[in-house]
């Protein structure tokens, strides 16, 4: 997704806002409040758990291992094992660092 695209949650919130702006009914106001509340709750959960960052770090780890394998097709099993161990240790250190990272 590019930086200019909305997430699904942002799109739902914008649709709810547009509905409320057009009608200004209590029903649409409650829908907007509910959608916004879910989005805020999801963001707070991500910030407290760091799960979005963990997922990104995991993807980077897997991609870096596959890039190593692509660039070194003749690597010995010992070399592959050492490289995988190195990359996993970096991943683990980055996840561990999230424990002390500020939430906001």
C-alpha cells in the first residue's frame, strides 16, 4: 500500500464521517463514534503490544534470509545456518528493544 492510500479502517471511518455529515442523524453519529472508537482501540493495542513492528521485523528477517539464499545459491549448510542464526538474533534484538521503547 502506498503512503497516499487509506487503510480499511481509515476508509470505514471516512465513510461513516461522510454519512454523518450528510445526514447528521443520531444513528450516523453513533456509527461514526463506533468506527472511530474501534480505530483508536486498534491503534492503542498496536502501540502497547508493538505487534505491527514485530510483524514488520519478522518480514524483514525472512526477506533478508531469502535474499542471502538468492545471492549465495552454493552456500554450504553451515554457512546458511550461520546466516539464519545471525538474522534471527538481529530480529530477536529488535523485538527485545521494543520492551523499552516509548509507547507514544
